[in-house]
């Protein structure tokens, strides 16, 4: 078996706040929180066994406090698919949660580029995936 993608680590200034935002976006919950180290991990409540599961699992997101701020466009970003609403409705929901529109030169693409509260870009795709 090859490796499987289980975790995405994200550097940030406010791990608790950013974890709260992404929990609301993805319907995740806090899995681990270490306030002393400034690290918060969130994951899907649907797969509590996570890493031990032999098949594909939704990756957890781990937010770690770092002293430096974001300086340039992300080289890696998250794409999200609305599951129970159309793209424009999902974009409005995410904007209400604290996301902001971003222009990274996408032109008239079918996806919408937003940033999270710490300016990390992510895309909302047009295709609904259950």
C-alpha cells in the first residue's frame, strides 16, 4: 500500500480562531488542542478512527501558531465542494463566516477564490459533491 494523505498542517497566528472557522466550513470538530504549544487539530466527526482506518479518510487539519505572518500567495490550497447547496449559496455562507473574496488572476474560472480569516486562499468549486 502507498502512503495516504491524513493531515494538512497550516501555520497561523491564531490556531483556535482559524480552527473554529474551518470547523464551520467543513463540519469538522476539534480533535486535539494544546494551548501551551499553540496547536489545534480538527477532523471529521464521521471518521473518529482516522489514521487507523485502512481506506481513504478525510484528512485532519492541524493549525500551529508561528510568529511570522503570511507573505505571499499560497503554493498549496484547499478546494471545497458544496454538498447541499449551490456554489453561490455556499460562497455567501463562507463570507458570513469570515471569508473574503480574493483575486489571484483566476479570470472567469468556474471556481470562486476566497481567503480564510488569515488570508490563506481556498477555492469553492462549482460542482456539488455529496
